[in-house]
C-alpha cells in the first residue's frame, strides 16, 4: 500500500467508498474534455474503480494510480497515475475536480509522484501526452521540469474526434 505526502496533498490507494468523489472528476465534462476518454457513468466508474483497486494488489504492479486528497482530510479531490511500461519508463496522468482547480494541488501531486517514481521505483524516464489546447496541464509539466519532445498526430480519439498530443518527458538525470 502506497501513501505519499506532498506539501499540499496526500496520495493514497483508492477505496470503494471513493466512488461519489471520483465521479466529480471523471464524470464531469469540464475535466474529461481534456482527458483521453468521455465522461463516465456511475456504473462504468464503479467498475473502473474496482479494477484500479484490484490492480493495486498485483505484484509486480503495473501502475501507481492513486487518489489525491488535501493534506488535512481524506476526501478524494483528484487522481494521479504512473502507468509503467518499457524499461524503467512510465506515463504520467492526473486530474483534479474542477471545483478545486488553481490551488496548486495537481502540481504538488504530480511532483510528489514523480519523486517517488525516480526514487523508490528507480525509473529512468517519465512522459506525459497532453492535448495541445490544455494550457493548464502544459504549464504544469513545464513547471515541474518536463521538456517538450514533439507532436503525436491523432494520438487519442476522445469526445467524438481525433486529437493530437504534445509529448513531454522528464529523465531521472
Ligand atoms: C490540469 C489540472 C490537473 C491542473 O490542476 P490544478 O490543481 O488546478 O493545477 P495547479 O493548481 O497545480 O496549477 C494550476 C494553476 O494554479 C496555480 N497555482 C499553483 N499553486 C497555487 C497556489 N498555491 N495557490 C493558488 N494557485 C496556485 C498555478 O500557477 C496555475 O495557474 P496558471 O495555470 O494560471 O499558471 C486541472 O486543470 C485538470 O484537472 N484539468 C482537466 C484534466 C486534465 O487536463 N488532466 C491532464 C491531462 S494531460
């Protein structure tokens, strides 16, 4: 079980009772218009949450997909994820409920998870693929030290259309 503490957030494993709070992230078009999937129904998110909880117990783990909470309480306000793949490599993802944007939560959560990735996990490379119009997310990865690598054409099909991604990465060095 992973539990990480940042300056503004805590990252912990998902629980079944996170369903309602997680729907305020993945069930909200304000958030999912920037993600690689459309807003999820309660039923689908219940299945996805159960899958995430199950994958957290795999050994070795395939991902570190964690709930983001504030420092002082245990309520989920977002998620952050490192999906492992390749040799000491991972893909970063994150989202915060729209009502909690602009308080530095995503920056802190992403930075905390990256430090864990390069530290405990011994990763070499972490990448992030971001919609070209997603200024907040591009600003975030730049702020925490990622470098732009290029444009992935028609990288995801989301919200009814193909979408390019800007590819960013950070190396252990
Ligand atoms: C991208 C996203 C995760 C950013 O979440 P967030 O918690 O609002 O991000 P942060 O607060 O860390 O940073 C965003 C802004 O808050 C500001 N900020 C940072 N620390 C702050 C603080 N302590 N107090 C107030 N504002 C702060 C930042 O300067 C930034 O402002 P700017 O964009 O005007 O420069 C959020 O917009 C989101 O969930 N978007 C939809 C999903 C998504 O795009 N996910 C990523 C897909 S690649």
